[in-house]
């Protein structure tokens, strides 16, 4: 059995599984700042900004919060246009 994933490039060599993305939001609002702090407190924050300014926050279906230095619109266009990378992973049970 083979698993297939579509990976979404979120900048600087970082990718995430595209099907797990729930929302891509702008980090500047107060609720998003609170969400970021809450995720950090609960060990659900992934900083993929490589030390650069955070320009988008990605929320996944596992309730993880991912920070990216790529603009929200750019990531949304990549996701909507299907600019992803397919990988195949063999099921270790086979």
C-alpha cells in the first residue's frame, strides 16, 4: 500500500501536508496574536519563518499553528493553484 501526500511550500525549504491546512491568516490582528501565544504555551507552535518577520499563520486540522515568512496571499495562491509537491511513502506495514 502506498500513501500519497500533496506538500505545500511555505517558504525557505519548508513544506507542510496541503490537505491538513484549515486556514491561512494574517498575523497582525489581536486574536491571531492570542492564538499564537496560546499555541506556544501548549507546545503546538511551529516556527517555519527562519527568523524572519512572520507574514502568515497557518492553522492545521491537528490544531497546530505554523508561522511562515511568506505572505498569506502567496501561500493561498500556491494552495489554490495546486502548486504542491507530491510524495509517495510506502506503508511500513506492507
